[in-house]
């Protein structure tokens, strides 16, 4: 019974994660399709490059919410021990990365991972967000801020909420985040990564 509930929970989490906030928000606000402009990445940073701070904020909130909601619900249920909650968290996260509704071409997962962490332990989530903001303000590279905050996330969680299964789930998300940011890492090393607010030529895809 518990396995059946887990499978249903993971499926629903994946389907929720597959809803692309960037694409939905861009359509509602009449913005360019984020997959066809800037970096080609359906995420808040690319919506911001399209010139809409409101659209970027809505995208960020939507992506975080779809990570937060299924994990929060699972945590409230007696049917889901920590290892199941971790799997549901990963299902929502992977839905964002590989959305079934959009040809399995999704975003980088930063905001969705943040939503997951906020659901697991709000203080840890706020610390991760504060780390992102601090690094972003100092260096003005969204990708570098995301990479630093992601690396800090399982460390913060281990200090403030030492649940091994959930730390492991967040650790797996961090690995995916670094893989999805591989081109950003290359550009950071080459000094060609655009700063926050800068437009990126369509030929320079990957953020």
C-alpha cells in the first residue's frame, strides 16, 4: 500500500514539476518564448533577460512553489517516511529538469530545489536564499551564485536538520544542478559568462 501511495505521489510531483513557469508566465505576459530567446533556458534569469522583472519574479515563485508543495504535503502525511519524502522531492525536481509537457527540455532547477529545501526546513531554505543573494550582489553572476548556494545547501541542512535521507536527496539535486550548469562553469572560467541583467546573444546558449 505504501509503495502504491509513493508511486502516485512521485507521479503527481513529477507532473507538477513538469509545468514550466517560465513558459506559462511568458505566454500570459506576452513575452518571447524563453526557449527561443537569450540563452534558450526556460528559467527566471532568461525571462529577466527578456526585459520583465515581474515575469522573472513570477517564474521564480512558480518554480519554487512546485518544489515546495509536493514535499510539504508529503511531510504532513503519516504515509511518507523521510526516504519517501526524498524520492518525492527528486520527482518534482526532475520534472522541472525534464518536463513531459515540453519535450523533456526544462530549466536548471535552482528555484525548484530552493522550494524543496524551504519545505524540508524553512530556515535552511532562507539561508540558501541569503547565500544566493549575497553572492549575486557581490559578483553579479546568477550562475555562480546558484552554484555556491547549491554547494552550501546540504551543509546547512546537515547542521540545522540532520535527516540523512533528505540530505541525500538534496545532495543528488546539487549534482544535477552542477551538471546542468556545466556550460556556465566553462564560461565563468573563460570570463565570458554574462552578468545579471545583461542580454546574451542567441548563439550563446546554455544558461
